[in-house]
C-alpha cells in the first residue's frame, strides 16, 4: 500500500528538511519528505536509512524531554513518507505548499526549482528555506514568482517557534496567506520581513555574537562570564521584552546618550541610527511619553508593566533564580 499523500512536501533531506518534517508530524499532519538528488537503488537505501535514523533521533529526543510519550514515536514516524526523486510526482502534485531545503548553492536551488515547477500543481506555493539568498534573487529562478517566497526557519526547526517569512514584490497575498496559515498549523509564529540581507534574527545575532567575541579578544571578560551575562541578563530580559519594546520601557533618551558615549569610547559601530535622534526630537521616548516605537495611548501602563514583570518572574521560577524573601540564609 502506498503512503498517503501529504498536506505539504519538503524537498531536501538534510537537517532542515528533517526538522520541518518533524514539526508537521508532531503537529498531527502528514508530510512528504522528498530527496532532491537522483541516486541508484543502493545509495537511495543508504540515504533513507540515515534519514529514518535522524527522524527517530529527533522524536526520541522529544520523548526524553517529556514532550512525547515514547510509545508514540513510531506513530510519529509513520506520518513522514520518504520519496525518491524519481517517485515524487504524486506527492508534489498534491501538495499545496512545498518547502525547498536543499544546500545553499544557487545552482542547486535553480535546478530544484525547475524540477519542482514541472511537477507541482498549478496552485502550489513554493517556499525556500534559504538563509543566504534574498527572495528577489531567487524569484527569477522560481516557476512562478507570484507563488514564491522565502520562509526562514531557525534551528532546531521543530522546537523554535519563529519562522521569518520574506515575500517578494510579486508574491501574491493568497500565497503569503497560505504559507502563514500552514506555518501556524505546525504551531509556528510567522513574522514578515522585507528582502534584506540577514533577515531579522541572523542580522541582530551576528552583531551580538561578534561583539561578544570582540570582548574576549580585548580581555574584557572571560567567555564563561560573558555567556553567563547573556543568559541571565541580556537573554532573560529580551525573552520578555522585544528590543524595540525594551527601548520604550527604559527610555529612548537613555539609548541615545548611551550610544553617544559608546560611540566615543569604542567606535562608530555603536552610533545610534537616525530614528533614535528623531524620536528624541519628537518627544517619543517610550512609556513615559505615551509613544515611542509603540503607541501606548489608552493603555493601562501599570497593568502592562505588571504583566511583563509577571512573565519575567515565571521564567526566573523555572530557572530557580527567583530572589528569596529576607535573602538566602545559610543552613544551621
């Protein structure tokens, strides 16, 4: 008996392809995982043996983390059907959405786009998971630019909820809506970004990681202390407040003056963008002014602050880092 046709297909059986397949299978949806490379029978068998091992390892990890009963691992694996390239036509023809997850080489993507375009249904949306190429670079190689966009998943794909969706100038509203709907069905949170190098998260994290490495190089602090500071200071706060929300919370003027100081002390990489100066001039310094990057008009600021602090307290509780009443008293 042939495997049931999947609601979505993933072309590429590497780490990202496996992660996306696990995400949809875990969410209760069948998924076709398609090998993009033509192989002889022996090589195909070896490839799929490795893919099955990788899938099982991910589901076993979810079980070890208490996120999946161990007895359900086999049922999860059964939701993922594996398709050699020369037998993928039925799965691709039926899929309303195909994720391309082949290696980050333009020639490889161009070839796969042409192959998918000849087999997929007339309404199928194609989404590249590239972390390198802009949608505007890839769209010219896609079978139909109106049904093409980038959908950048973050590793580990089956655990991180965010997916950065980057439509091109020709991407239709219907195609964008379909991708976002199917991402939400896998419990993912899509955010939109314009075609720009680095998307959102990689662009921000590259700056932060380089600065951390620079501090080690300069002898500012040890790698261990820098990482502790990031986990317990930087990371904790920004898991509750986004970066721009944090500017509003503390005050745009604080960032303005801090940036001027750091620019003078450490160099122009700390120079604030023009929008920070404009917000200063326009009295848009955040919560206390009622507007900043966000508009707080009509919002109960006290309730908002309490909500965000409550989210922080819950994170500290999970980490066993809550402050103690009267301080930590030694035993005996």
